[in-house]
C-alpha cells in the first residue's frame, strides 16, 4: 500500500524478477535472488493480480498456468479452497471447459453467477 508513484509496482516487479536491479541487490537468505531457479523462487510466492488474464484454454490449464503435470486432485483442492469446486464440477465439461473469451462455455461459467473468471487470480495463488 502507498500513494500513486511511490514505487509499489516497481517493487513488485523487482521481487518477482520481472525487472532487474541496476544497482544494489535483492537477497533471499545470503544469496541474490537471481541465483535461484525461477521454479524454486516462485514456489515462495503467492501473487494475486488486480487484473485477471484468462488464457484461451481450459479451466484446468488456466489454473495450472504453465505448470505441467499438476494432478487433477491438486486442481480440485484449490478450487475447493476458493469454494468453486462444485461450480466447476457441475459444468458439462468440468475442468476441461474452455474459457475462451467469447466461447459459449465461458458464458456458461459467467451465467452460473460464481464470477469464476474474476476469481482466477485468487485460485492461482494456491
Ligand atoms: N526506489 C525508487 N527510486 C526512484 N524511482 C523510483 C523508485 N521506485 C519507483 N521509482 C519510479 O517511480 C515511478 C512510479 O513508480 P511505480 O512503481 O509505478 O509506482 P506505483 O506503482 O506505486 O504507483 C516510476 O517511474 C518508477 O520508475
Ligand atoms: Mg502501480
């Protein structure tokens, strides 16, 4: 939290390694953050974006977001955590429902009244 222009986005970008320092260093323990693999480093972060970007992919893929081989049980678990498991599982194609912007399936999700797309970032945090 802080006033506009105080450096919130810059700090978030630096911590998430979207930006690189031009001076000084950001350390985790006694090592610079760049020394850790991204997969290891990101395992410590929960990131909830203000603006949710949905990919033209299935519910399952939108939750896993690039992580391969996430077991379905884990996807079901995070949906349960944000109380969306029942909604998703009641869709005709369940976790394989396409979330394409103008696709029928997406309208079905929206019509369910669960605001599913709006809560995507929250799901991804887990
Ligand atoms: N520590 C800092 N020292 C100098 N300039 C900074 C610093 N942090 C951010 N800035 C600059 O200040 C401006 C606003 O920063 P930004 O991160 O967008 O603020 P916020 O997200 O809080 O509105 C940007 O031009 C950024 O490059
Ligand atoms: Mg900002």
